[in-house]
C-alpha cells in the first residue's frame, strides 16, 4: 500500500515538476512559495493570508508580468498545507526550494517562521514571515522579511489612551500562549513606566476553557480600570462580554491577534466593545489606499478583507518590485537588499497597510494607526512613535 | 460573600451542563459497556442543529432546542442501528474504534458543511438578573433550572415508568432482562435516543454563553469522562454528583487559586477520590 502510494506521489510530483518546468520555460515564471494552515482549525486564517498573495499575483500577471533585466516574468504562487505545524512548514519549504526553486517562502505563523530560519540562509531563500513577533527579525537571520510591523508599535498608543481615559489600574486577562506572553512582557513594563500599576495578573487558556466566568470575576475582584485581553477574536469577545455582564465599566486594551471587526460580529456590534482599543480594522481604515484595496477585494472574494490579507498583498508586490530593482529573480541576498526601496516605491493602493520601509534586519516599519471604540464607532488614533 | 455566591452560581451552571452530557454517556455505558467516544460529537452536532434551526430556518429558541434534540436523538439511534448493534458480538475494542471513527466522521461532516468558523447562537434571554447584590445572566439561571428539571424528569422516567425500568434492568443484567421478556433492541434504541437528546439540549443551553465550532465537543466530553469515572461508570446519581464536583472545583479553583490551575485541581480531585474509592463514588452492579 505504502509503496503504491509513494509511487503514485512520485509520478504525480514528476508530472507536476515537468509541467512547472515547461511553463517556466515558456513564460519565464517565478514561483512564490507559501506554506500555511490550509486545513484544520486555522484553515480560515491560512486561506485568508494566501488570498492576499494570490490577489497580488493575479494583478501582476494581468498587467503582463514584471520586468527583470529586460525580460518579462509572471508570478506563480505554489501553496502547500502545513496544518499549522512548524515541522511540516519546514518540509514544505524544503520542497518549495528544491522542486520549484522558490526565492521566497511565505509563512503566516511564528512557529513556522522559526522553523524555516533554521536553514533558509543555507538553502538560499527568503522567509516571508507574517508574524508581528519582534524576535522574528531580532535573532540575526539575514534572509527574513517580517511583513507586519512589530507589535511593540501598538503598546505606546494603547497605554497612553487607556490610562488617560480610564485610570491607572491594569488587570491582565489575556490568553496564555507564547505570543500572548510576549505581548504581556512588553505591555506590563510600558504600563508601569507610564506610572500605572498592575492589580491582577491572570492569564487564561482562551482555546481550552469552556467558560470565562471564574477567570474574569477573579480579575474584576481587584477592581481594575483597564483590562488587557486578547487571543483569537471570538474567545476574546466572550471575555469582554463576560466582563461587561459582571459590571465592568472600564476600558480594554486588545492584543493585535484579536480583530475588532471579527469581535463585533461575535457580540452583535460595537456596543459591548465601547472603550476598547485595538488594531484598526482594514474596513474602517479610511485612508485612500485602504479604501481601494477593500473595494477590490470585496469584488473578487465577496467578503471583507482583514489586515492579514492586505499585508501579504503588499508584501508580494514589494517582492516583485525588489526583484526588478535587483535585476534577478533567483539571488535571495540581492532581492532582500532591495526590499526597503521596493516598499517605498509602492503606490498607496498597492500598499494599503502603509508600510514605510524595511530595516536592515528585515523588519518592516509602518505608520501605525490603532482603533478606539467610542460611542459605537471606531475612531482612528495615531501612534506617536513609528515602529 | 457576594463573590462566593457568584462562584457558587457559576459552579452550578458548569455542573449542570456537564451533568446533562455525563448522564447520556453513563446511560449508554449501561448498554455498550464502553464509554461512547462519539458522545462529544453528538453534543457538537446538537449545537449546530440549534444554530441551523434558529439561523437558517428562523425558529424560536425553544423550538430549535426541541428540533435539535429530535435530530440528534435520531442520529444517535442511527449510530446504534448501523454501527454498534452490528458490533454487539465483536470484542469491546471494536466498539471503541467504531466510536472514535464516528466522532471523526461527524466532525468532518460538520466542518465540510459549515466550515471551521466560530458560530454564535443568540441568547433568547439576554437580560441580567440582579437580586440581593448578586448579578446573574438570565441564560445561566435558565441552564440551571432546565438541567435540574431534566434530571428530575429522567429520574421519574427511569424509576416510575415500565419503559424506564427496562433501561435500568438492561444495564444491570442483560441476560436477566432478556429472560423476563425485555426487548433488548428497543431498549438500546431508546437509551441512545435519550442520550442524544440530552447532549443536544445541553449544547443548546450552553451555546448562547459560548461559541459553536467543530471541535467544541472535545472539552466537554473530556470532562464528562472524568465525571463518569469519578461518579462510577454507569451510575446516574454518580454522574450528577460527579458533574457538580467538577463544576465547583473548576469554578472555585479558578477564582480562589488560579485560572491556570483549575484543571489541575479538578484532576487532582479525581486522583484523590479514586485512590480512596477506586470504584467511583456511586457504583452499581455493572462491571
């Protein structure tokens, strides 16, 4: 059985390889690799991030491709499913490089990013890391592009606005996975530095708890002014609803993993989220580039895009731009070196998230705007420091 | 004092939901003599059925609960007829494997139809009751009332009606029950139907304060297993008391000790109780 299956796979792969080689020869196509969760619990997230890349690829190809050293190239996105498992991401990336000679592999989760960073410099491909963990670029990998800005940029406006509006007593009631811990590790010191105090620290397993009643009431017993919450959007909205039902009147600082528009869908509008500050949902972002992007995406996919889609969309446009600037589609070092310039050259409608550039470590900077829910509407607030 | 009562109320809510799920599990144990792993999937399907009835068909919450109970009861009976009945002469291991297969199958079907997204069932009573300085969402009070009502109904059915007694008789001694003329097939179908309906009602009651997604059954079924082991496999009072013990342990543990430790507290309690009473709190003549 196993022999037959692997034989079938081999012939399939060989046929695909021959096909890919054929098409590459005919049209000078560049393969862009993608590995992410396309099945299982995080499938929706994986498919969303992929749709951003595919949308960019479609635009590039419809415009007749992009020019590198006098030759036109088209883009082919090859996506492999890793079921959110870093080990599978690594296998997929190896395959994307060996079989398709992909100069860049996009991966939308920090675990996968770290797995790929173990060998990407050696194998010669760029990791297109969709994660806001600052560590993704701080560990010295020379071929990483961290697509979204580091979450550290959100901390300053969150602390400033919430402390001013609601008070100095903070309760931590966020999720307990690694990413949330990294957030707490940045948020709590910033809160204390601004003169606040932390009255309760009670992380909860957002994905494993059947009920948040006890956890939230424990936090509220120390009567905080502001609650720091966050995990996936839907459980986060349940935590917020629970706090309101228990009579909490203060504000919420919402970690960037939770998206305000998704939360509003789970609790029937913004009424319960009053006083919450979080990432600005793309559909509420009224800057010109964002608006055109949202309209285009809605037309293509018939739903609202989230920020994960726009970031990946901009990233692929920037990568092809960098290839044109570097004059090569296969030298990852040369392409990586031109990314900063490439992002700066993007037009606003191709850069809805307003990424202003990439630092020498590969981390992106963006003009960060956060959203505060006020009287049932999301009000944009600009960060004082750009990250 | 107020906070203490709040946690008491919360423990009761959790215990009520757990006990409805555990009751179905323990009843079916009397027939299959293995824990039915697919029970968590029935709970999940129950939530989706109620979601479908209120959302797509526009039914009233209570109508949706009844429809969901009926649909899941039918599904449970079908699983008995098509799977477990055919395996009645096979070794118990086969039942267990079939149950796991059923669990994966149901989850995959639900995910194929509704996708992996989180869904939500709006609460029919979103009000918050405030009395004596206590606040309680009406939905939580309703869960407690409905669960205790159902438990009382189930108790009366099993103890006071002939049909109910046949279930108890079957669980106690299969051969003996057959000898006095009890139709084993009918009793198995009835038991599966009741267990499915209980799971669906539990899911419909709990869904408005929680979320609906394909993996939602895992957590609850884990707890339900612990509960029936704690209470004694196949014991009905055991399932109720066990559920309350776990519910209160979680609620008070999370509040007074730490949210991180609440599962540790619940499971440590399991180890402690089992080391004192290895057969569970309440045991009957079932093996």
